[in-house]
């Protein structure tokens, strides 16, 4: 397997795309099997994708808009990066599902109908990188639909597209087309295992509460008390500032953890609604048990390293060849410059293997032995063997 990770801060989208494509050709030659691209919302996506495609002519080109881009060599915002693969031992397929808001089941069906692994049994391992317009909502349900339609025979990894923390409009990329309200997939069939690790490093900080009312991403009440009141009381008890008109600084350090077995799936509130409910980045199941969670930068970096280590251990003794890394935009905003420590922690585990990735609006992971589903504030690492 040959892999290339490349990044550019060029502001002109055509120049940026041409640079990425040319850099890929310099590293692994023209016409790679697959290219994943992550690009800031400051870019003209079609211009960037068209120039990249013309420069390196990948067999498959997919990706998404992002909220922070990084590779082993560079970390940036307002930039673009790409991850390219040439792997004779793998078979790749790109797929697109539209109209997520209208019908998630149909969008999942569109992806799966393009997957070759359900009929081609020559490969032992089936994996798909999933990149979704998470602002469409219910990405957890999308992952469940994909799992059901593939009979649990696929591992999924990826995240929700971003727009530089504006939370207005995000895109996924299919070929040279940027698409909203959609999901793309890169199916990977292989004879060698691909590792997926998932960790977040947050700990419970409040008493357990029941989600007594919720509607999708709207958290209405906890223990039959309006969610805003619960949060305000917790802030007062812990001597923290909580401004309902500008709540994001508080929620970056105080996420909601929904109990799943003996673990917590994180949900980040983004706004306080007029009725005292909280608008969250991902859906919160009514009737679930939840706590307010806390973390710090060292715990976050340690969790990312553990996720990378978990992924490497799944390679059956093979050395890491390259990796994808997805982490939440909330993590970058919370840790600031210390986010670089998290990237360094992942690199230390990977050794000489390169990685590329982006800050996303939620992270996707579905793999046996891992914390599966759609997450917030969670490090997800996907490692390809040499």
C-alpha cells in the first residue's frame, strides 16, 4: 500500500486543489485508487475539487467540508488537506446518498446499493468511511440503518461535515460535486484488517439524571426540570459562568454524557432555546440516563493516543501504514493550542506512519469491541496496515 497525506494553506481554491493533486502525484504517482479531501468553508469547493481531480485523476474522490484540517506535518484552519491511497490488495467504491433530512433509510439504501462487498466474498474485511451532513440530524440513526442493511458485516468510521464552527451549512464531496443534505461513503474491501479506535477521556461530574423529554436534537427536560434550569444550577454549584445567551463557552467544558452500558456517549449542547430547552449537536434519546461530564486537555490527548493504540492492536501484528483521524471541532475550540498535543500523541503511537484528518461535527464509529455509534467530542482513529 502507498499512501500520501498532503495539506495546503493556499487561499485560492483552484491553486489549492492543483497543489494537493500535484503533491499526491509527487508522492505516489498519478491516478491513485482513492482520495479523501477535507476543506474549510472558506473554499470554493467545486473549484478546489475540479483542480485536484485534474491534477491527479483519482479513481474515486470523496470528502467533506471541515472545521480544522491536519496531517502529520501540518495543522491549520481555513485550509485543505487530502489523504490518498494506492493499494492493489484493496478494492474501493465511492457512494452517495441524498436527502438525509427527508429519508435517512433511503439515503443509507443508496450507499449500500453501491457497496460491492455484499456480493463479492473474495475479501475478508469490509470497511466504509462515512462522511455525512450532520446538520441534517439523526446521524446515529443513519449509522444504525447502515448496520442493518449490511447485516453487521461492515465496520464504519468517519464523521459529520463541518463549516469552521459556523453551524450553518455543511457539504460532502462526491467526485467534483459538493452536496448538502447528503452522505458519502468510501467502501474498502481488503484481505488485511483495518483498525478502528474510539475514545473520549471525559468523566462523569454530576448526579445521574433521566432525560424526561427530548425531541431529536432538542433536550427539553432532565428529571422533569427544564434543561436550562438544570444546567444553570450545576454551573452555580461548580462556580462556573453560564450565559444562556452565549452558552458555547460553558458547554465546551461541560458536555452531556448519555449512558450506554458502563460508558457515556457525548452530546454537546450548542444553544439555549427560548423555552429553556437545549439545542444539541446530536440527538438525545428520551428516557435515557445522562450526566454532565468534564475533561481536560491531558485527558483528551491521552484518549486520542488510546484510540490510536486500540486501532493499531487490531492489525494482527502488521505495522501501521497510514491513518485517518477524526476529532470534534469542540475539542479544538476547547483545547486551543493544546490540540497540537493531541495530534502529537496520535503520531507517537503511529510511529513513522502518516495520518490526515479534520475536525468534524460528530464522529462515526461502528466496530466490534469499540464504542459504536455517532459521537461528539470523541477521537476516532482508523489505521491502515502497510
